[in-house]
C-alpha cells in the first residue's frame, strides 16, 4: 500500500466515524420530532420522520460495515 493510500485510509476512517455519529444524532432528532408530531395536529407528519430516521440508521449500517472492512484491511498489512 502506498503512502498516499495509507493517508487516505486514515482519512476515510475518521470520516466514517464522523458520519456515523452525525447520522446517529440526526436519527435521534428525527425520532424526537416524530414523537412531538404524534401528540398534535401534525400526526400525519410523524411516519415520514420515523421513516427518515430508519433510513439514516440503515445508512449507518453501511458505514459501520465499511469501517469494519477498513479495519480488517489494516490488520492484514
């Protein structure tokens, strides 16, 4: 692996960690707002916020898998 690839590997690892946390925070916020919407006249909005939260959690699963692959590749060096 070249020096440039090693640097990119470190960078993507940091980015993946950031994206995972960032998405987690967004998903929690969407859930919070979905609960608020259920209690008022905007209850029809709630399912869409819940779906958005679910999609972000699924996206995070892909980022987590990418992080695991990256870590496995580092172990093999």
